């Protein structure tokens, strides 16, 4: 049983990460990266990451990082953390998050 919930947007982010990583780096690297992301998601679900607010603009949003991706999630008024985004550090993060929080 998962200790977290993935939003549809986060699932889409993960598909993009998978496609890119497989194309550029191959199956072995993808398997390692996927495993690391899942571990980080479980750590979020078990409250094992240091709580860090993203910004004053989005006070309900928490963030942590795994390698090259920021993981954004919500914990207030939910049974399990909801991961709403897994966004590469070189992307325009605020633009990608705006619609996900409306």
C-alpha cells in the first residue's frame, strides 16, 4: 500500500522523465533513477523528509529534491501526501505549478 498519492500531473511528469531517461541514458540508469524517486516518495509518505515550504505564494506546498528533480507535494487536510509535480531543476517551475494548484 502506498503512503502517498500521485496526481495525474505528477504521473505525466513521471512518464516524461521515463521517456527522456530511457532515450538518453538507457534502462539501467532509468531503473536506478526510478527506484530513487520511489524511495523519496515513500519517505514523503512516512514523513521522513525535512518539511520545507516552497514559497509564500504557495504556502500549502511542500518541496524536496531528488537528484535533478524537485518533488512538490501537499500535506494539509489530506490522509496521505499528494505529490503534484516532479519537475526538472532547469524547467520554469512556477509556470508548471500554477495550474496544478488552482
